[in-house]
C-alpha cells in the first residue's frame, strides 16, 4: 500500500483535550511512528498536553505504559472499584447510598482532589528532558485569575513549573480548584481551545496533523488555514467512552482504535468500522452487490424486477446502512453493517474482498438489513 502522507516532510502535531479519551492519541502516535512520520513540534490542551509532554520527551513507551496501566485513583482521589461499577453500569441498589454520600462529600469539598494526578505527572513527566528536547512544545490553558487564555511555550518555563502548567491545562471543572504556578488559578484549556492548532500556525509550522478527541468537554476554536499550510485531521468514528472513564479496559480499546485510525489516515483506507484496502472497481462492487441481493431468499415464486432492485431495494439498503456515494460505497456500507452484526473482528487492515468473503461465509439466510429492504416491497 502507498502512504498518502509524505514521510520526507516534518510535521507538527496538535493534540486535543478529552480526559480519559487520551489513550487514543497514544495509539495514533504509535501508528505514525511505525509509518516513519517525523515531527518537530507538538501542542496540547488538557490530556493532549500530558500526551504532548511524552511526545516532547520522545518517550512513546512511557506514554503507553501510563495509559495501559491507568486507574481512576491515579487521576482523582476516588475508589477504583466504586468508579468501575459506575462506568461499567454495575451499580447495585445497596451501593447507591454510599455512592451518593461520597458524591455529596466531593461536592462540599469543592470537587475531586487531584493530588493523584499531580503525583502521576511527577512520575511520568521529566521536565529536564522537555527543556532539552529537539521538539518545540506548546500548551493551552485558561487563567481564571487573569481571565484569559494562555498559549504557553513550555521550554520557556522553569523546570519546577512545567508540571504545574500541565496540570493547569488539564484542570477539569469537576476538579477541586487550587492555586498553581505563581499562586494563580486555572481551568481546563478546553474552555477556550480544545484542539490547539492555532499555536502551531502562528509559529509558522506548515504541515500539521491534528488529533481530535470527539465527544469531549470544551470548545474547538475556529481556524483559518493560511495559504501554503495544511492541516490533516485524525479522529474517531466510534465512541471513546466517558471523559472520566479512566478504566484500563477503555484505555486499551482507545489505544487500539487510535492506532488503526492513523493507519486509515496514512493509507487512505476505506470504511468507518473496518480498515479496508480498496481492490474493487465500482463495476466489480456493483456485480458483487447484485449477487448478494439475488441470493436473498425472497418469497417462493416471487420475481423481483431489475427496476425494483435498482429503484427500491438498493436505495433502501443504502439509506439503512448510511451509505453515500457510488455502488462501491453501498457495498462497503452494507458489508460493514453485516460484518459488525456477525462479530467479524475489526482491528486489522484487510482487502475489501476478504471482508466480502467473510460476510458471505457467516451470513444467515435472512440478514436484517436485506430483510428490511425487501419487507418494504410488500
């Protein structure tokens, strides 16, 4: 497969905020490293600032170690078991009283104590490495004291302030707000710029890859991309979980999703759920689609005209599967729908024909999507 991005260019990376969704950015980083992507600058907001610190240190292994071993209690002063039940939907009636009491205590105390997050930063972030790095590093936060957004050049900070400013960028509103660097108070940088592309454009970085964590807290600033600059986006097409779901299982899933979404970006892979190398022309895809439709067991003795197939069955199939575009898009959307329903694994890069064959091998005599398309003919 041919790469779509230029491995001879050097990129700047913008990492968005999103709390517990941050493992996705580590997966993207791992994937782009494998593909030979070179970077010289990184900007981050909130959890993107924490991951940006790892990128500035050029320590992917440390970043992966953090996210593969993440626990709620490493971020907030909470009980891992109780939080796991909350986000796992496993809260029993007998647990509600103690959970409610704890929630009241947290609210009365001004929010979640983030001493664990401060300790986590101290464990994983090496300020000296950041200062000496060949990577330019910028973070966005918002000063409640000064009532303004701050675009921070991290290398300009004293070593003993770097972790404070990383914490300032990630100061989620539910956290207990305490004075940080210079005695000032801050809140999560996502309130002003959840995907910090502007700091890179303003400093003249022309080739930018922006990693967006969808469904999170914050406001994405509108940008104007100047002539001669490019901004490519990598973002999930599936949910990354709750912003505060710091479970290792969710983090592991997000890392895997980020890894393969970056493969989709690097090679222009097709699909929303799967990662498909296109091998079929539209005409070949059309013939395969007709084979699938003709193989559907309609009512005995019922003959469906080609006009009905083209004007009714295929449009209904396209609508129900969310397909846009030509017959190739309709076939792929159908295969993705059917493949997910049949439990065909998604985390791999495969030719479109392989997914087609796997769907055919596992397909039940009456699949729900085709059933709906044919049902409406009656």
